[in-house]
C-alpha cells in the first residue's frame, strides 16, 4: 500500500546559504558603462578591456608600468615642502600637506630617478595625480630641474610623464616660478643635445601644460587625455565664441600639430624605446 506523505510546510524548507560576493571585484566603466572585472582591468594596465578607456593612475603605478622590473633608482627624495607664505584657506597648507602625505604615502607629487626602459638607460620624472592633483609646487619644480640637470650631465634621455591640475595655489608665485625654472633647464638640456620625450596624460592642464609638458622633442599623449591651459568654460567666456567638441583632447591636438602621436598605454614602452634608438641615445 502506497504511503501518502503530508504536504510540506514552510517550516520544512531549509534556507539556502547564499555566499556573499566580495565588494570591489567588479566596477562599471565610466566611459562605456559596462561591468568589467577589476583584476582584468588592472592587468590591462588600468585600461578598460572593452572600450580602452585609460584610467588615471598614480606615479608609482606609472613607474612600475614603464620601467624594467627593479631598475628604478629614486632620487631627490630628501626634498621637503615648506610653507614660507604661511598660507591658510579653509585649512592650513601644512595640514593639507600632512593629510596628503599620510593618504598617499608619498612626500610630494613627483617621482624622479634613473631607470631602464627595455634595457635603455633613461631619466624619468612622473607627476603624481593622487597627490594634490599633481600640482606644480616648489619641490616638484626642483625635482624636475635636478633631474633635467643630471640627465644633461650624464647624457641620458629624459622622460617626463605629466598629469596635473596646474600650479599649486597655496604656493602662489613660488609655484609659478617653477615654470620658468624647468623651462630654462630644458633649454640648457636641448643645447647639450639631449633627447626629451614628453608624455601627456589625463589631465595635463594649467602651468604644467604652459611650460615643460609642451617642450618635448617628441610629445606623446594617451588616448582621449584632457590637455589644455584653462577649462572650456573659462575659454568660452574669454573669447566669447562657441568651442568645437573635444577641442582639448589628445586626438584634436594631434590633428593640429601640438602632439606628435597618440599612444595607448600598452604601446608606450615600445614607442619610447623606438624613439631613443632613432635618436641614437
């Protein structure tokens, strides 16, 4: 005789344990709005594998991507930022500096030193967008100038990777003076026959774009990087004219001769090495 089982009730149903997915594994691309696996994007040099949007990265990440493994020799790390103007806005400048140093683990917004790219000895300077938006300060200008002078003395190709919001307002005229100082050092470097490769990334603006960033013998730019002196709203108000779409992008500047080549991050090492070989350095 077949036994009839009583109907199941909710009390008989055992809950299914759902494994929680760790946060941060996926992110939505800011350009194509597709979901991408974070580790895949990081392995792709922080470039979206779907639309090739180039994410902003720190100076440390830039150094590790460009140079041969273990070849970087950092220099001028003993330079410290002071506050001669005793500048105060909503906070003291010294407090802002301390907070940035604690957050980033870096003393200032630039890393400079010797290294090798595909076996070729070079002098490298990378501005750090994560520190005060990569702004040009007295220490950043001094590190750049010393690197340029050392490259001149040792006849090394100079690579400067720019990403900056301009001059640092908390240092006023002292930061603006760095534009002239770095440009003068580059003029002496050029007179000595040096090779200067300038790499423009997103964003390169303000006093940085108005000085050393645009003085390269060869100027590379990452795709769709914002490059310009002032923002489009300020320019439109000044000249009182409508501006063309994308007029401050790498591609727009390439068409008008301000940039020599738009190079993806994956090809940057190859292109730099090719230019160094072509120049015979």
